[in-house]
């Protein structure tokens, strides 16, 4: 291991013992990061336009010469672009075609890139989700896709979301704007189910199984529970000093390729030598989960350990009552229906959700505000359980900016520490994943409650970000639409009398500069 001595360290450029010097250096670094991000965004916008121009150039020549199907000119220009980008010609051709379609359907995204409102990765996710906003009428489809971009850009301006978190938010908006139901899309996507293997080198590979989302989450939940049970049993056996007996009683304990063998003990028994130290099973949770999956697929016996037997999978579903009660046949083509959500974030087919709900052992009723969608109450008899249920329903995920760890796997945090006078109440609690719970307590990040579940985060540099709870069954709309003439609004519904009109509200989200929320029906 390389050794570092104090005299070997270069000048850090600031005085670590001077708070003013530390703050100044931190600001300087963040300014460089902002400048770099702006340059990257501008470059990505230029590349997007260049790719689109290249494809349109080749396509125009192909149309003129009557060879649009073979796309020879598109291939030709793609090959040249591939040399410039140093990628394969197939990759270049795909990127050119995607850029042309994105520029045509989502022109506002290129402008947003130029203005450094979004990052290239965010644009990629928005384009990917935006293509799911479909309608039979091309004009209607264009209007809906334009509204989708407008809504999501406003969301990005309000809250900096990493690409995957932005995708989750975009999927909910797209689901309520598209003219094609998720059931139709899911039926088409299910035909792409498959299992593949990718070799990584060093004797390792990844096996991928494409299946229904709720099935995949249920599989992971069950595997994780089984792995935790195995680790708990292992720790208990170690604590009792009975690891050798446990190995004897459960010879199948181990990975798919054999039990975890105490080689030292086995060698001692064969040779008659004194007992050697026990070889402990020190696999991590991820390692055990991988072995559990392998054993179940190869032997249908999860490592022969009774501690993992009988464990069932759990998934969290949120289904609006209006969606549950709607007639499936008559409502299947209604884009305004609030979708069923897995873990409060991922839309899933309504019929699958209803089928799971029909066999659910219990329901938890969540009452929401008819306008804002904010959670008002949760039915439960036990106060502590009700508080946790209320907060999980309100927060949906970890409330750190951009984090989307589901609330069911998060920890409750007192915004004002309990030992400093903070109360155990819903207005002083929020869900944080373990990582961000530690960040909040042991670093200079600060958070305070603004009411209604809205959190204000302050970075160590003094920058402020707002984290708002996910809406329940509503769409974010730009506030300026509330004050535009009705005939200027996008044609989202066939019945104009059902379009919500201007509202006056004490909720801060309804004031100019914020995004008021309106029901999807």
C-alpha cells in the first residue's frame, strides 16, 4: 500500500483551519462545476442538432432518389459521423435517427439544454418516456407531447432530479397524458420477456430476466428476506458457538456449487490433527442473495436452510379508489385515469393491480385532498403504525433531493432532534434512506419542515433546495395556463366543460411561480 507523508501532500489551495478560506474554496469549486455543466449541456445541444441535421440530410437524399427503404444516404452520413465520434456505424445511425425524432417531437428540450436547464442524461430520459405519450390524432399527440415537456421542464426547474428519479416522475405524467393505456402497452411489452447472460470476465456473468415489474420486485423482496434469514441464522449459530453442529445438521448450507465447507475442520478429522479454527461464512448480503437465486433456479432448494423456508414476497401497491371502481372495458381508453403505482412511483397495468388487490389480506385507506392530492389521513387503529403509514403514503420515497429509495425501506427521522425538544409527530418526521439519514445527522446538510410535508434542504454551501411530496393521482400544470383563454389551452379532453378553470387557493403551489395540481378527471 502506498504511504503518504505530510510533506508529500500538495498545497490544497486553502487553509483548512480557516472557515472563511474553506467556504471560499468550496464556492470556487462549485462555480467550476457549474461552468463545466453549462459547457457540457451546450455541447450536447449542439450535438443533438448536428445529429438531427445529419439524419435529415441523408433522408432527404434518400427520398429524392427513391431509396428511403434502404436508407443508403443515411447510412453513408452515419458512417462519417461514426468516424468523428469513434463509435460503430450502427450506433451512429441509431443516434442520428433518435436525434431527428427527438428534435421533431421535443424541440423545447434542445433549447433547455442550451440554457443548462437540463442535463444530457435528463434529456435522454425525458425523450425515452416522452415517446410513450401517444394518440391516434397526430395533432393531439403533438400537443400532448409538448405539454409533457413543458410540465417536466418546470419540474426540473423546481427540483434537481437525477435521471432515474426524473424518469419516475416523468412516467407518472406521461401515463395520464397518453391516449394508449398502460394495459395495452404492457400487453405489447410482455411479448419481449426473455432471459439473457452477459459475460463480465474474471469468471463472472450477469443473468438478466425480463418479466413483469411487480413479479421482479416480488422476486427481489423474497430473495432479500431469505438472505437476511440465512445471515441471521448464521450469526446466531456463531454466537452460540455451534457453527460446527450447524454445518453437520445442514450439509446443504452454502452456495449453488456446494455447501460452505469447514475445510480446516474436515482436514483435521481426516488427518487426526488438533482442531483448526472454524472457517466462518463471511458472505455479504448481496453475495447471499446471488447464491439464493442460483440455488432456487438450479435446485429449487434455497441453500437447504430452514431459516429461509416459507418466506413470502411482498409488494406495495397504491390504487386510487376511482380507478378500482371504474369499469375496465369502458375506461380502458381513458387517458385521464390515475394509474395504479408500484411502490408509489411506477405505473403498472390496472387489471394486474386489481387482481393483486382482490387477494390482499388487508387494505389501508388513504384519504387525499381533492385538489392538491396531499395525504390527509390514513385508517389505522394503532397510533404509531398510523403515523408510519401516513408518512410512507405521504413521502413515497426518501426525501433527500433526488433520492428515490422507497419509503418502505427508509428510516423515520426527527427533523428537530428528539433529544433537543423535537416531538414525535408527523409534522416533525420524514423518511430518509440509511445513507441520507447519516448525511443529515453527521454533515453540514440541514433540513427544516415548511408544512404539508414540504422540506427545505440547505447544502453546506448555503444553497437551498425544496423537496415536495409526490402528488397522489394528479398532474402538475404550469400556472400560466390557468389565466389563458380556454381556446388557447391544449385539447386534452373531448368535453371542454370538464377542463378545470382558475382556482384560488391558500396552497403555495397555486401561486405564480409554482405548479398547481389539478385532478386528472
